[in-house]
């Protein structure tokens, strides 16, 4: 098994699959929707409506880039408040039309610039968590790269939470953890081990429900094979979740997070 800091490095690589690539591979007839109806559109969040084996679903996710130009456009996948307000608008729309919600999480955290704080970053994150907890439609959240802090949790309060094998999910970065605890960011590797941020650790702790494996017997699984398998797994999970009543979905989500 890889060291925790090695997995952190893999999760941050620019060749990680993006939300738009996942949407293209898994869903049909995707229509992207823009804007928070209050300030502007945030390119760090991609969201819209697509078809999953004939069933309409709402898909929302952080979008990073494979190169510097796209990462600048997408703010490296770190949303401003309007990104979270856009995602909440789409989730409430999904509830109105009884569509399941699938989120893809890949962010080091919500953007922490002055302008984001001025526009109410903390309130936007808190409102997402409050509203998601009470949505009456199924929510499946999948961490595909970095899952950092409240910026990740604001898209990951699902009935089920999955992680790709070489992704991470934590309250902050190992460098930040080491800087706070030991005043030495160079001890990030040591911090990563302590933080239990890998998919293996989090499955054992019950924080996530499933690992999407990227390797088999030490060999990397091809993206085509991984995506085909992931699509089938999502279809099965959404079918199971949609068989539950609205009250059962809310209670399941409440109980899932209440145990922590």
C-alpha cells in the first residue's frame, strides 16, 4: 500500500480525471446550467442535467484543469460563494423535479480570498450543508481527487459517499496541518499519516461507504474499464436509493452524519 503522502501527490496530479470528463463518459445529453442568480457564474463548479440510462439526474462537481490556463480559468477547482450558491440552486431544482443528485468532489478547499469572504463564503458553505441535509432526493457524492475541508463537504453531504482509491479527504492539507501543529510545513508527510486521509483509512473509519479501485493486483486499471464499471455502480446505487421514500432518504442522511 502506498504511503499517505504519495497518495496526496497522486490526488493532486493534473492528469486526474475531471468532472467534465466523467460527465461525458457516464451521462448522456448533458446540459450545463450556469449562474447563482445573484452574482455570477463560477467556473470552478460545473453543474447541469443529464441522463443516466434514461433517467434524468442532476450532476454537480468541482472542475480543475489539466494545464495552467484551464486551472486559472477554473480557479484550480476552488469555488467562490457563487459556486456553492449555484450548486445549491441546482440541488433545489433537482428536488423540485424529483431528480437524483450526483456530485464529484475535487477541490483543495473553498477559495479563501478576501473577495470570497466579502461575499459570504462561510454562509454559503453552511447553507449548502443545511439544505443538503434536508433534500428529499437521493444524493451520491464521489471524491475523485482532493477532498479538502468544508469546501469539499459542501458537495459531499450525500446519502452515500464514495472515494476513488488514490484520492484524499481531510479537514485541511497535510502542509497546513503540519504548519499549525508543529510550525513546520516540511513535516507534511508525517502529518498525512496521522490525518487518516486516504480512502483505505476512511473506509475503515466508516467515513466513506466505498472505494473505487484504480489498481488491480498492482496494475493500473484503464480509464475506459474504470469508467464503465463506475457507470454501472452508479446506476445500481441510484436505483437502490430511489426505491426509498423521501423521509427514509432524509433520515438515512441524518443518521449517516450524526454518527460522527
